[in-house]
């Protein structure tokens, strides 16, 4: 497949036609002009003028029009300017030698000019193809896919092409849109066996351009498949890591509250023991606390599963923090919590259920690591609404803070009776609601975590 208008010798059919037309015009003109000055011009000068005409035709139309010009020039020189004039007879051997020398020089110079023109044309085509290949490389850098390579061919060269892969003796399309008409199509094999580029007829791409595009498309397809395989392997590794961590956590963190619940129930069922009201209340409280711990663990497991599978779809609406916060505090020791949240906080754009889970997990984490110290909950508004949970526990080193939000991680191996999912779930939910969860050190020791959410539309307040 060649660029239109270019022949194998580097001169197109149009230029060759122009060369023959120029020869038809220039030879009679030169002959007429020299005839008018015949008495003042010698044969040597006539030869030089015709030689210039032949070179001009060569530059325009290539070798064949130049040869035709040389032959026509010799005939004109013989008939009009070589004694005896107006006959085909040449009396002087010197004139015969001069005409033969003219043909030789004209042919040689025409060949040299023709080769130079052909090399110049080849250089221009090579430069154009190099530019196209450079543009193709830029396209691959911007969008590393086989479809991008084929789209580049269609845009720059008007060439519809597809990348095909051989499977069980059949070729199937793996990139691009198959052309409607595959009559006379061009197939180019890629460096990788089993892949080929099939181009529809037409277009303005050379064979070397198609070969380069085929190699780029094949490489892009391989890279896409490698990325997909790596992503799949990473997903499998994450699932395996979660399953391993879940089994390790269940062995301890689920058994502890279950054991407390079972012990309390078994004690209350003993018929040979008469429990005092105080002991009875303590056993019931133990059962309730153990059940609450189990509920929180199971809720976090279910929430983490939703995050991992991408099934969290927040239903955001204007929400009041005052309405969500009491529900988030349910089950916690309120005597250890100090609340300083203004009543006039604006509504936030959030899913109330998810926001309750976020606050409950952040507050629960602060209480778990604060010992007997008080946890403070503060509210403020600037560009967004900030709900800050401040604890005065041991704190977390700055280098370990990213690990806090990973599933099944409890920084410093300080286990709190959970699976280490609370902050991971909170982070996932808050980002799903277009908010943020940030962490910094508390003055005097401890950790300060801030939940930030966008302010709801003012018209909805």
C-alpha cells in the first residue's frame, strides 16, 4: 500500500505527465528560438540550450520524459541546425560525435537528476512516516491501548484496520471495528505470532507504517492484558489476605464475647444457685455487653464486605448531625464522653445510616484506646462541617497512621476486642459520601480524628 500519486521510482504519474507535456512544449520553443538566431549561434551552443531543456524536463517529470526530450532534441538539432540543414544527413563526422556526446550527457545528467529527485521523494516519505510513527508513539503514551493505535490510523491516514488473533485456526477481532468491505484488504503480521493487523483497502499508509502500527497495537494489547492479569491477581491476593485475617480474628475476637454471653446465660439458668438482684443485673449486663460487641463485629464484617465488593451506594440527603449523633452513641458509656456540638450546625450532605456507622466506629475506637479518660466530641463549620473526636490515649506514630485504615489492622498490637475493621469501614463510608476522615495528634498526647462532610444545599436547610 503506497501513498497516492507516488510510483516505485519516486516520481508520481501526475509529475510524469507534466514532464511529457513540458517536453512537447519546450522542444519546439527552443527550436523556434534558436532558428531565429541561427546565424549567430554555433552548434555547440545549440547543444547546451537543448541540454538545459532536457534537465528541466527531468526535474519535472523524471527519467522517461527526459529521454524523450533528448531524442526529440537530437532530431531537431540534426534537421534544423546540422548541415546539410532540413535533411537527416550529417556531413561532418565532428557533428555526429557532437550529437552522440549530447545524447550521452543528456542521458547521464537526466539519470543523475532523476536519482536525486527519487531520493528526495524517498526522504520526504521517510520523514512523513517517521512523524506519523512519532505521533503514534505519543498516542500510545496517552492511551496505551490497541484501540487507540487503530483510531490514530483512522484519524491520520483514513485507514480502517482491526487487530486479529488466531484461535483454533480462526482469526477473531480483538481490537478495532471490522470494515464493512474486506475486498482487497491488507494483512500485516505482528512481531508476536498469532496476531495480525488487517487493513481495509484505501487509506494513505505505506507498508512500513502498517508494520509499525501492527507492532504498536500488539504491544499495547499485551500490556493491557498484563495489567488486567495483575489487577486480577492483586484482587485475589487481597481476598486471600482478608480471609486469612478473618480466620485469625474470628478465633479470638468472636469467641470472647460469645464466651461471655454463654457464661452469663448458663449462670442464670442454674437452678441450684439463688442470685441476688445485684448479681442478676451484672450477669444480664454482661450478656448485653457481649451481644453488643458481637453486633458491632458482625456489622463491621458486613460493611467491609460491601466495601470490598463495591456495593456501597450512599443515598445522600440533607442530614442533621444532632439527629445522627445520639444514635451513634448508643451502647457507649456516656459518662466518658463530653459533647460540644453547636445546635446551629448546618445540615450536611450525607447518608444518615452510613454517617451513624462512621461516627460510631470513630468514637468506639477513641474509647477503646483511651482507658478511663474522657473522649471529646466537637463540631464546627467553615468550608465544610467538621465533627472532631478527641482522645487522650497513647496516640499513634505518624508513620503508622496509614495502617490504621487498613482492614484487620490494630496499630501496636493493642487489641481491643475487635477485628480491626472499624476505621477501615469508617474511611470507606466517608469517602463514598464525598467526605474525608483525617487524623492528627492531640495536644498533650492522644489522637484527634476529624470527620468532614460537605454542607448541604442552603435551600434544603
